[in-house]
């Protein structure tokens, strides 16, 4: 007999670039644990089940909630959200999520975006002169 697990979790998504753990893929690592994606293999906080017991929907939902709570205030209304590729893997550190790692990535992506805008406006100005 085969069991099918279907879990629906409703979370707001800010921008096209936001990646939410477990929303589109599932990864079974060599350690026999399920992770939301291959980038999270080995991070104990991201274990959302194993081959013996299956997926734990509560653990999966809690992981998504933790990530959402950490990022939502920064991502909501951010001018770079549609080009951002921030993900849970960027925030994992040891057995938890590291907000400083997320902030570092966030500042870097905004700096990159601003640099692009400056280059575009400089190019456009040169064409107009």
C-alpha cells in the first residue's frame, strides 16, 4: 500500500524571487532524512522527516513559519523582492536559523541591484546626450 501525504500551507509570498522551503521540491539525502531541498541536507533544523516515519507536516510547517517570521518584515515591500533569490539554505547555521546571515545576504542583493540601476541609468544618460 502506498500513502500519499498532502499538506497545504498558506503563506504570503513577497516578490517572484522568494523561495519558500518545501513548496516545490523534496530531497531525500544519503542520511535517510527528508529535507525541503538539496541545499539543506545535513542541517538538522531542516529535517522534515525520514524514510522510516515519512514526512512530518508539523515540522515542515514550523520550518516555513520560522523562515517567514524572520524574513517577512524585511521582504514585504522591498524594492528588490522580485529579483531576490533568498532562501532558507542561506540562513541555516548549526541547529538554527541565523538572521545575521540573512541580513548579510539581503544587504548584498540590494547593493547588487543598486549597482545595476546605476549602470543602466548611466548608459541611458550617455545615449541621451
